[in-house]
């Protein structure tokens, strides 16, 4: 029952103001967000790489409503990629980009603006020697995001995609994207979606995840297993054995601050473990979705308001 309420709160300006005004909120946010500045992002990346984990960085922000704001987000990414290259970290750290942050929802020409700015980010990543993955957002953006992906892959074939198993269409999208050279991160999904387009029960979402994961592992592409669920991690390990995939032909991805011990276990087993690291000042929407995903996160948040904790 909490998840729909929290996802609705993620879009509420009033709730945003209330949550962000509590001083104690910052202590919880720090668990999931690696600071607000480029320097914070680079420092966290260096720490994770030293621990044997790889990184994908997300400059937080979404739903951009002005062209200038979208251009500022693209500039932030190009600055980040330049900094990673200068620090010698770019070979093990890539970036994740939400097209809505690059102007996808702008009236009239939003998709074209997002494509042009995403090209700039991809060119900066190419120059740095790394890659870009396009995050997937709610179901209304899927067709546009996949269209932008096709355009980008003509010049940057390594551009990664994200699919959400909660959406009913995703099995077909997984088949379409399970091709040679295709990098695909599979996640459950963290948006409030109507039953007409999405599975509503956890059991259905998990079953769809397993089906899509099988499609990706049996194809010639590069699967990226975006899950903290022990059962789904175990299923990916089983599929890797079944399909004879060697380490380096697939990877696991988990969120910064969640199941850190499991992240280290996977990395130390010789397989690729990549941590999704968000940073920036516009953390509210991301933070609320993390609370919605797991009741334990909500309990952690509430405990932070208890004096002395």
C-alpha cells in the first residue's frame, strides 16, 4: 500500500518541499546519493573502483521543461566525462542518462532536442573511452526512448538500453534488443503504471523478469542484470552457467547504498559488478522511488528522525 503513495508523492511539489526541508532527510539521502557535486561523484567513483566494483553515474534530474535546463544537464555530463578521463577512471566508469532530463518532454521538438543533446553526451563518452546507457522512465516515454536509442546506435553502437520487466511490452522489446553488440540493463521498474500496460503483482513482475532475462542471456548481446533480488541474481548465475557465458560477457548492476555486501561478493568472484551512482542537487524523485521499492528503506528513513540515531 505504501508504494503507490510514495510514487505519487514523488510528483507532489508540496511533499517535495516538506521532505527536503527536514534536516534529518540529508542523513538518509546520503545513503543513496553520492553527494551533490562533480567532485563528489569522482571521489565516490574512485572509492568504488578501488574496491573492485565498476560504476555508472547518473546526474540527477528529470522532467526538464526548458531548453536551457536541458542544455545545462548535457553540459554537466560532458564535464563529468572529461573529469573521469582526466582522473584515469573512464575505462571502468560510464554514465546513465534520462532523456527527460535532456528535454524529451519539451513541446513540439522534445525528442529531437533530447537526441541532439544525447549525441553530445555520447560524443564526450566516446572521447573519454567509455559508454552511455539511456535510462528508461514511465511507459509513455518508451517508444520515444527506443527511437532515440536506434538513432544513437548508428553512430555509437555501444549505447546501452534499459528495459523494465513490469511493462507488458518488455518481452517483445527484449527479443528486439537481444542482438550482437547490444547492451541491455534489465530492471523490475520503479514507476506507478496502470494495469493496462503493466503487471501489478510482484509475482508477475518477477516471472516476466525471468523470461526476459532468459531471452537476453541466450542472445548474442551483453546483458546487464539490474536487480538486488537474491532469487533473480541466482537465476542470472544459473543462466550464465547454462549458456556458457564467461565473466566479462555480462554484468550485475545494483544501486549505490543497497546490498553492499552482495556487491562485494559478486565483484570478488571475478564477475563484473557495476554500481549505479546518482549525484546532484535534484535528488527528490530518485529518493522517493528508492523508498517505494522496499519497506526497509522507509523504516530506515523514519528511524533517522529519532534523536540519537
